[in-house]
């Protein structure tokens, strides 16, 4: 079992930033990494979007798209549902540290 935390900042333009945090565990069987966990996105004003995800990718990898399933949140996102696609790319930096970059797109129903 591998325990992971991922912290990202999404720059939306017009000085708006969403902050992403996920906690997830994974396993490696042969060259296949499979992971599952939860995420929180905090938007300006402090409202959050929450949900979960699973991913599966062949190793070594330079990243993979991650489908996030929105299950709720706080404030204006309290009853949110929908999904986000995180087009994740990564570069290894040092043991246990990677640089992540890419784009994301969300369809949020409130």
C-alpha cells in the first residue's frame, strides 16, 4: 500500500485560485498502479467541493487523466454533484516528490 497526498493550485484567471487537496492510497501490481481516495477543492470565499476518485495507470507514467466524482461540499456547493477531469501530467523531482501540471474541467450541478 502506498499513501499519497496531493496539493495543487488551479489558476482560473482574474486573480481567482482554487486549491485542491487529495488523500489517497494505492497499490502496485506488476506495472499497474491503482489508487482511490477523496478530494477537497477550496474556492475563493472558503466554500468547498468534495468527492472521491479512483485511478489506474501503467508505470512508469508521465501522468494520466483523473476523473473526480463530486459528492457535495459546503456553502454554495452543499448539494453539489457532477464531475471534474484533471488532465494530470507529472515530472519526478526527487524521491517521493513529483511536480504536477495540466488542466482541469468541471461540470458542477448545484
